[in-house]
């Protein structure tokens, strides 16, 4: 196990027919261990892994996502980065919610966010000190390993408006008993053990994240923010993955990174960056550039050098090539299907054609960069001829290939 890999555990939550309704995701650190020093950072880390790295569709496969949260996270904007229709945030019965937290919970629930109470036990004390929260609670998770079955029916009268989930189920007899009581969903080793998920991670430089965040705080024009973001390859890749995990508003075809950043908007971008900062998933300034970052810079440099040699009057071609370079690495690096990215983050048709079919002038420029990376000298000569490039530019292009 190493720091270039994301780890988290995923356990299914099933309905009465055994069909998967959702997954609960559990934090794991950089070596796959479950120890949590900072609950807020743990929540942010899971959100970053799901939204920015592995991708929500790949991680949750279209199902509901259940994540434990610490009450202090309610006083931040971290949850606003998560699509409210896909997540259920679990609050422990031990959580102490003050008046501020309750007001935020009420506001978030009104905005479509869904919450669960986790670890409910039917025991001698049937007092429900979280009863005042129930109008904002959609799911109640009852701990089957620590509940008195004789007391359970009385306690359940408190939860007439909530869906019931029996958790920590380990035996068939207990599972059947909770089904008989009318529980909606079930979780535990009896219906599905947690599985460890590993995935490639691409972490941006911490100072770069903070710099862009501070630019947004100081009302820096979005075109300048976009210009700075172009200097941070890992961060830009995470943003594209995040957008493919969520629904992008005003998703008309894009021609440049600047258009995408402008469309995301200042507040949404700020909330998203704060998620990365809280997750502590960014690198220190002393860390060496990742292979991804080097490959990205190389691909962009080769394409830009080619465009310069062509003396193109289409100044937008440089920006299209940059966006194309980022999109071209989404599938091989992050494993997100290209058609999914293009569906969520649509681009102009000539960019899509260049990316998928290597057609048009931009497609040939892209194909030339790929041929140079593969050291395919025959294809390089063919593409240079098609583009009308003189052979004297070839040494310069080859010198840009460092990997």
C-alpha cells in the first residue's frame, strides 16, 4: 500500500428482496487502516475520493451513498459540494447538536439533503433525546447487535415518518425478525461484508489549492482564476472528474478550461476547494511532480508547439488543445469512461471528434502527440505530412518527449 492509492471500505445496504439500495462508505487512511484522528477530515477524504478521484458512478454504481459525519461539519460548507440526491449523511445518536447545528440541519434538509440517525438502540432507556431532529431525518439505523427485541416495537412508534434500516446483522434469525417488524433495509455481515476499495489517486499541490481558494476569497476575476488553474494539472483533472460525478449547470458545449471554470461559478468552486483542503489530500510543495502531471505538460507542450509551427490564425486552437489534453487522460488515469465525461462535461463537436476519432486538424495534432509518445516514427511522418509540417520541426517535438 502507498500514498498513490486511495482506500475506503464499502458495505451494501439491501432491501427485503436482497437488492442493493445503497452503500455505506467507511474511511481508510493512506495505508488502508480505519483509525480516525480527525472525523471532519475523514468525511472530506471520502467525498474527495468519491467525487474527484474514483468517480461517484464507479464508486457507488448508481446507488445511494451513506457517509458518517461529525456534527462540526454542519457548520462548514463541505456538504454543499455533494449532490444532494445521491448522499445520505449519518449522524450518531451520541452527536451533540446545538441550536446552530440544528438550524443548519433544517436548512440543508429543506434544500434536498438527506440525513440518517445511526446507532439507535432499543434498551431500557427509551427516551429519544434526538426526537427534536426527527423532522429532518429520513432514515433511522437500528443497531441489531445491541437492541432488546422486546422493547423494539415500542421504540419504533417514534419513527413513523422515517425509513428503517437494521444494521449490524450477523445471523439469519435476527435478519428474519427485523424483516417481520417491517424494516425497509438491512446492513451487516449477514447480507454483505465491507470490501476494501483501492483506486489511483492524483493529489494537487497544497499551496496551489490554497492560492486559488484565496483568489476566490478576494474576488479575483474568474478568467484569472482559470488561468491559474491551468498551472495545476492534478487539480484540473480532479475538477473534470468532479463535474462528471455531478450535474453541470448550463452544460452547453465547452471550448476551453476558462469556459468550464466560469460555468462552475465562484461559490461552487470555493466549496469544492475547501473540500480538498479539509481532506488533507493535497501534497506539500516539496513533493516531486507526479507522472500524470509530467505527461500532461508534455502532451500540451507538444500540441502547442505543433500549433505554433502551423502558424494557425485560430487563437482558440491553443485552448482547445489544452482541454483536449486533459480529457484524453480521464479514462486511462482515473478509469472514468470517456463517454460519461463527455456526457457530463460536453465539449464542442470538433474537440470531441478530435478526441474520439482523431479527425480534423485538431485530431491530427492530437494523434501526432500520441504517436510521438509511442515513438511511432512511421505514423509521425505520415501525420506531419498530412498537417503540412516541415521536417525541421521534428527534433524540437522529439525533445519535448521526456517520458
